[in-house]
């Protein structure tokens, strides 16, 4: 009985640690609307109901709006779920935090960390300017590089980060691993079987949307778990 | 149960840390640099009053530091683990590891003092500085 109690406590504490350490990574609504909008644009391009030129401009506007949305969604998460200041990483790697700039905190240490994340986010969005509008115009788009970048910086870290015994946390890793395999597989299909570029992009955006929506659900799920059963004070 | 088992002195458990609500708060704070009141409230599922009481007790024990400041016209209350708090939490996990080993020994019938305190993985909280 005692051992079971210890294991139970340990498991709950692991979940709490995971929730706190990945608080920003689990804020999926920062990027989910962006992927959804790109998915809609890609679908419209596929059906041919809207001219490619218009879609290209829509993509430019969308990417520009995403700069503001990152800031707004950060504030929304801050007000709804609170603020967690993470320890500054020893090596300033962007990885999964690339699209999640930290909310502004008036603290020199926090500002330095947020600055690094903001730079990563801005660089990523600037880079999408060079690819996504071109994709709708049918110019020399490079979906392989785009997919590689997205997979390495947004999907791979989800596979590598430590997991707990919680099935929903473990499922996050499974989903990310599946997404990684799917991205590689569908790219090979596009590259060698001449799959349509827009179909390939639609699949990519769908996968990213799914991952981010799951992250947001997982954040709420972990926050709804009761970690303090038996607290009597 | 044998003689060795009877003579074995179990390590003391720090009662400040051992209470579930306070342990949950300290677990959160050990995984970040600092967290605000709202996040602690949501993560631990404690009521505002209870959380406030527990934070005060932890602050009185010197385990955490509480900071209040105004940001965006709101009072932001943040808490962070002190160096003493990190040491206390590490000592607590060591004690719990010893208890766990002893409990497992009793279950398997190999009673006796634990050879080595076992600690759950990734519980260690590195002390700063």
C-alpha cells in the first residue's frame, strides 16, 4: 500500500513537473489558427475557385497578421493560465520554443530569454514570406526545405522531450513521431511520385494543426487533473 | 519482521514539505524559475484562500520567496524557490526514497536498512549558484 502511495505521488509530481516545464510548448493556440488559415488557402487553391494572385496576397496578409497574433495569444494565455518563467537554457536553442515567445516580464533575465524566442519566431515568419506566397503563384517553391525546417524545429522536439507515465503525455510523443514519419513519407511521395504540391502542403498543415490542437487540449487536461487529493489544510 | 528491521531508524520526513498541497506547490516551483499565483492556483487546483495560506507558510519556512508587483494595471504575485528551498526539497526526496526502499523491502520480505536511498527519476532540483 505504501509503495503504491509513493508511486502515485511520484507519478503526480512528474505530471506537475511536465506541465510546468512545457507550459509554453503546450500553448497550441498560438500557431493553430495560422496552420488552419494556411490549410484553408491551400484548399481554395486546390479547388481553383480563387485566383492564385489573390491567394498569394492573402498569404502575405496572413503571415503579417501572425506577428500580431503571437503577441495577442501570448497575453491571452497569460491572463487565462498564468505566467511561468522558465530557467534560461544553457544553450540558446530555439527548437520547440521557436513559435512561442515568452510573455513580456519586466525582468532583465526574462527579457533576455524572451528576446531569443522572439528572434526565432520573427525569423521563421520572415522565412515563410519567401516560400508560402510563392507556393500559390506556382513559382519555384521549395517544400522540402520548408518541411525539413518545420519537422526539425517544431515536430522533432516533441518526440525527444521526456514523458511521464500519463497516457496523454505519452500520446503526444506518439503523435509527433507519427507526424514526423508522415512528413517524410509524404515528401518522398511528392518528390518521387509527383504528388501535387498543394496536396502535400495541405497534409503538412493538417498535421501541424493537429499537433498544436492536441497540445492545447493536453494543457487543459493536465490542468484539470487534481494533484492535491487528500489535502486537509 | 526481524531484529534489523526493528532497529532501523527511518529518516525524518519534513512536515512542511510533506503536506500534499505544499508539495504540489514546491514541485511546480522546482520546475521553473518562478510562477505566478494564477498558474499555481490552476496547476494545484487549490482554492485562492488555501493557496494563499500555503504560500505564506512556505515563505515563513524560508522555502520560497514571494514577490508582488504591478504589471499591466494588475497585481502580479509570483513565487520562486529559494536555495534553501531547493536543498529542503532534495532532502525530502532523499527521505522519501529511503522510505520507499524500506516499504518495498518489507513487501518482498527482505527487511533491513536500505542500501541506497532510491529517488524517483528527475526529481532532483539543482541548487543554484
